């Protein structure tokens, strides 16, 4: 892996926390810092498939309160029950062609909603929120 050095001034309290964690995990401060950065960066759009990019790109411009609304938006209970019923029928090998198409549509809708929520949570975490605060 190609690397780039960066000089950064950290508050002493933060640096002490990094040192303590490094000692506790038998790692260098550099390794702990790199893992911390790696684990807290939100996904970048270029890491996503083109269809997924379109689904989440608008989230980057949302304010925190709007992201919390995305996170809290429930899956439509009627559509969720239908999705579950079709999954059951599918496991029994009883789906019609029309039901197979409906199941695929519901799967895509559910995947998109889960992706949006996950991306919104990643952005909120990156912006310094504790994910249990709301």
C-alpha cells in the first residue's frame, strides 16, 4: 500500500487516549490512528455501484436532522409483511411468475431503504453523533 505522511496537531487528551489504546491493544499509535480514521470515514460515492450512487448521493447534502429522519423512517409494514409472505412461498417453491417479479421489486425496495439508512448512519457517525442518541 502506498502511503502519504501527514502532520497533525492533536489535543493532548486525545493523544493520550490513542496512546492508552495502542498500549492496551499492543499496537503503535500510528496503527491505532489509521484504524480510527479508516473505521470512521464515510463511504465515498466512487466506492459504490453506479445505481447505488444515485440512491445515496442526495444524502450527502442533508442536514443532521434530515439524516435522522431517514434513519427513523420505518419500512412500510404492509409491504414488509407481503415481502415476508412471498419469501415463505418462494422457499416452498410456490411462487407464480407474477409473484416472483413482485418479490424482486420488494427486495430491491427493501435493499434500497436499508442502504439509505446505513449510509445516513455512517454520515451521522462521521459528523460526530453517537448513534444511540436518538
